[in-house]
């Protein structure tokens, strides 16, 4: 469905009853990446997923990583939800760190999947600018061709054609200008490493064992800096672990939600 926030349409799904759970999607896909989570977790939680501006069913417009976090808070307001478990995959994880910075009092728990707290290096910023130019000049198909081998792990690329095609279709339907704008926002995001020791909510850190973009080995290290964090590595899964191995991802998230709900 769509609702209006500050005059702009936002695509979202809200299903289930129980502990409120907000999941923010990765780049350059949309909220449909969480279809397996919504289907399963709505049995025990009130699951809210939404498209960031310019992606999926959301109207285009300026969109920093902090804007995504603020949009999540606004959507909670619209639904009359005071506190929630908030999380995301990749870019959604960056937005989750921004949520900690801007709305920490609203957290029941935090889920950080296939992401990292560090800001982009100069080389990474340059690469994003180059990819933004490629999006504008060559379109979404070029971005899909460049990113799919990195987004998905070798096991998925070799053995899960339905996952590959599902991810490809999400990228292909994304507007090239929106892809470029998000790349620019990703390059400008804040460093969140100083937040790690200050996070008071319980945290679940998930990393695909085959993630080449934000390696599990690095995630295990920074997770140890969070006072109340559990680290989980998912085998045979790359950067989109919730899409590649939804059964394991959902199991870990269900277990985490059950501990949060008891507090």
C-alpha cells in the first residue's frame, strides 16, 4: 500500500500482531526483499517494511541515510507505535545506525545485517560516484550487471537461480536517477563506530559467511564493541542473507524477537 508522508507517497507493508519490527531494505533493491520475513515473522510480530524515496512504490526525492531513519520514525508515528525493534540489511543497516543516533529512545532492539559502522573511504566514495554516473548514463541493467556478483554469495550464484533472478528484477525496476542519488547518499553517510559502545538496546548482528562487501570476520569484531550484542554468521549466504537463506535468517530473528519481547 501507499501513504503520504510530507506530501510524498511512501510504499509500505504492515502485517501481523505482536512486537513491532521495522525492517529497512538494502541498495539497490526495495522492500520486496523482505517478502520471506514478512510472511513468516508476521505470525509473531507487527512487521513494517517500506521503500526508501525513489525505490519501489515510494515517490522520489532527496534522501540521505538520516532521512531514511527519520522516515522510519515518522511511519511508526503514523501507526501509533512508540517503540520498536528496528533493523535493516546493508543500506538498511546504515539507516539503523542513524536511527540509533537520532531516535535511540524508541528502540526495543536493533538488527544489523550484512552492514558496517564505518563511513566510506575516499576510494569507496570515488567508486560510488563512478557507479552513479554509470546509472545515469547506462541505466539500471548496468548496475545489476555490476552488483549482482557482489551482492550474492557464490552458493546463491551457483545454486539459487530464483534468488539471482529475484534480485536482478528488483534492480532492473529501480529508477536509474534514484539509484544514482542513493549512491551519493551512501558516500556521504556518517561514521557510526563511536555509537557502538553507547547502544543500550539488545542487538542482533547477522553476517553472511560469503559476504564480500561487509565480511563476516569484520562484523564479528565490531559486534564485540556493542555491550548487549549477539553475533550470528549464516553459512552459504552473501550480502543479502535474508533473501539467500531466509529460513536461517528468520530463525535467528524469531529467537531474537522472543528475547526482546520478554523484557
